[in-house]
């Protein structure tokens, strides 16, 4: 099972960014950390695709639109 296009793009941006850092890095710890980060990111994205969490969304618009004044105060 693969990743959707948007998550695949996110993974590829992470990999390309990591490669740029690895090219200009001379520390072995940074290389290992970036490889571990990319592996964990891939695992998290695959898990998210298999079992996505639900984001509670509120309604943007009311059920009915009315011009009735809701305030008892006069605006004259």
C-alpha cells in the first residue's frame, strides 16, 4: 500500500532536504539522525493512511440565514 500524492510529495521533500543537509554535513551523527527521521516519517505517514484520525470540523454556515434582528436593542 502506497502513499497518496500529497503525502508522497511531503516524503520526497523531506528526503531531498535531508540529502542537501547530508551533502554539506561532515558529521556522521547528523547523517544517522536524518536517516532515522525519514524512516520514522515514512512509518507515521503509512500508519496515518491506514488509520486516519478524524478532525472535528465545525459548520461554517448556519442552517438558515435570516435578516431578523437577534438583539432587542433598537438601532434607530
